[in-house]
């Protein structure tokens, strides 16, 4: 599964204001609910439950929150760029401003783990993170994420 298959342009938000981790996750839950026909409260509960197990802040200002959800038929993604970085409990103790949330069907197996690995690998690239931070639109962010996957062989 490619990033283009996971992430619709309508599930990208570039100017999100969130004072803390809980509010950032609530914004992601609202975007997921609107785009995937889910209940925002259930999405937020699933994200909170995963964060309780350990932060999904992977370092360099990036977080990859994720959850398995009833009502999804395939893997889906939401990308949010925050206006101001927030504390997220990241592995490097740096605040987060780029969040790529992944949602899997409740019964998803290895596909969920492969998608997490792919997104994490992609966002480890410093030059891509900087381009994502400077992009002016959801279309530009989508193009950056998809182009990078097309330019590199799948692992």
C-alpha cells in the first residue's frame, strides 16, 4: 500500500492550532470522522488508548499516532501540520509539529505494521520534513509525500 492509497488530499490539514497533545489528537479525530464516516469520539478514544501505552512521537518533530477502528474497510491516513509545535512525549523530547495518523480496520494484521514502518521511514528524511513544513497547501503536501514514495523503491 502506497502513501497515495492511504492519504486523501481531503485528510490533510496544514494550519492547525492545538495547545496540547489532547487537542491535536481531537483535531485528527474530527478529520478522520469527517473523511471516513466514523464517530469522532470513538476515534479520539482509540488514539488516547494507544498514547496511554506509549507516545507515538518518533522524533525530529514528528508523531505517528495510530489506532485500529471498527467501521474501516482499509488503512487510512490523516496528516496534520501544526502552526506551533507542542509537547508530545517524543523519544527525543522535542516538540511535534508534523503528525501522520494511521487508522487500520480492527482486524488488520501485518498490513498495519507495514504502513507504520513505511510512514516512519518516510518521515525520517530531514529534507522531506523541511519541505512539508514549508508547503503552502494540502495539495503540495500530498504531492511531496506521494512523490517521495514513487521516487524510492518499496522496502
